C-alpha cells in the first residue's frame, strides 16, 4: 500500500496543504479565515476580561484591607474594656504581627454651608501604621499630625472637596449622641482642625471617612477608657479565617467578644466578584464556541469540495483513519492559528491595559469609571497564567472537537460514488 496508517507525516502534509492551498471555492476560504479571526477574538477577549477582573479583585482586596485590617476584635455592645490587657496577650500569638485600638462612630461634618455624613475612626497613629497601610495613602500631611487633645482630623480628599475645606481650616463635627440640657436634647459639637488628606482610591473611604486621635474620640463619644475594638495584622491575610477561629477558642470562651476577619466583613462583595468572573468567562466563551462551529461548517464544505481528492487517496491505499486525520489536522490548524493570534494579542493587551485605557479616555474625552459611582476609578489588570492556560486548553479542545464530525463523514466517503461523475 502506498500510504500506511502509521505514517502520520502523510496526513499532516495533506492537512497543511489543504489549509494553505488556494481553493477554487473562495467562500470556503472566507469561512476558514472567519473562523480563525473569531477564535482569535474569543481568546483575546477572554484573556483581557479575566485579567481585568483579576485586577479589580486584587485592587479592591488590597485597598479594602489597607483600611479595614485583617482581623477585628470588638465587644458585642460596641465597647471593649481592658483592651490593653488583651492587646498584651495577643503579642504572644505567633500569627499576630501587631494590634491597634480604635473607636468608630457616626458623625456629621459641617463647614460653611456644606454638611457631609462620615464614619469617624479614632486611632493611635503610631499603632495604626502597624496594622494598616493608610499612612501610605496620605496626599497632604501625615497621620502623626493627629495628637491627643489638639482635636485634629484627617479627611478623605473627596470629602474635603465636597465640604470645600482645605488643610488648616476648621470643621464642626456633630456627634449623633445628644446631651441633655434645660432646653432639651442637643447634639454634641466640636471644632476640629483639618491637618491632612488621604486618598485610598475607593469612594466609600475617600468620601465617607474621617480620622481623629483615639483620646479625642473617647472624649467626644464618652467612651472613657473603653474602645470599640482592636484591629489586628497577620503575616498572611488569607490566614485570617483560620486565625479568627483559633483566637475565638482562646479568648472568647465567655462569648463577650466578636472576632471577624476581612473576608466576613466584605464576604458578599468578594463572592459576587468571583461569581461575576465565572459568569463573564462563560459568556465570553460563547465567542470561542461560535468559532468552533465556524470551523465545523468550513470543514463540512471542504469535505464536500474535496470528495474527488478523497476518493483518489482512498484508491491509492489511504485508510479511512488517514482521511479522518487529514481533516482533523486542517481544522485543528485553523484553531491553533486563531488561538496563537488571540493569545499574543490578549497578553499584550492585558499587560498594557493601565496605559491603553487612559489613552482612550484622553483621546476620545470619555471616562469609563466615574469616581462618584465606582469604588475604583482606574481599570487595573492582572495577568494570571492559570487563566491563560485554561483559556488556551478550552479553545483548543473546542477546535479539535469541531473537526470530528466532518472528518468522520470524510472517512466514510465511497470512492466509487465520489468518482462516478468526475
């Protein structure tokens, strides 16, 4: 026999020749090229979308943890007594890097005619820097400018802009807890001097948080020697759920404490983000699926167009399996070329998203993410090779599966029937 089933080079040679040879039927060529382009677009879109989703996930995670801390220990009534004793015990914990007390409460900030609601957090600046990286987000001033008894405040830059206040000016802080007077219940008011501005990049904090010294917060909210809780920093933030459970067994036997980690505080948000990534992968994979169907269609037409060639190869000794391999090679090559082009474009785009998006916004005078609507105003990107490998494997598997039916039909062509009218 001229062709042997073991001679794979024959099938590969003919499959490659069918792919690059100029066909008489230009419509088939058009479908093949369209299939390759569609596959490239699908792979490119998947890589870019998942990279952007990964970037958002990491950016939101880092920004959230930089303000929210890894673990928080609070009292069920919003007051934690003997916190210094607990903080001293936590120093012996190998998985606790540092702890810092805090007081948190609601307030209204007023300047001139502007009023803004805020979450007020009382902190010890030196200790706060050990558990969070908020000091790295200071635009003006320093956290160390918060000194006990001076009633200074550090605001988010968006809140300062909404109030129309600058560093060095005074704002009035109104605590919701009123005080009783002969004239009735009136809110507690205190003037604070703005000594700094921070910018985390999340509207929730930049427009809704004010930082004051722990002692000033204790006086304003009448906390005495109590605090709202302790904020803890761990060597690895992903160990937070396990460490929280371990600390709860050791220090919360009476049930007077509430220990929460950053995954619990923002659980729904990050679960929704993960689900959104999965849904986006499934939706965008439809483009790859359409490309696979295009490969199937082009091969079905190619098999019809090459019936005479198939019959001649069969008469020269080619087995049905060899014929099947020829068209598998042809279809798979279209998929591989599309995947390769999409992979290259996807990686280049994903790596350069932080530069491409600002250029588009500047050139066309548009803004994709408004600061007052979204947590993050920039579009981040993080290329994960695990996602890239999954996308490539899925695309290649779809391409190969799409070749099986038309290849099988080609292998079943009867040479005598195919050559009857040639």
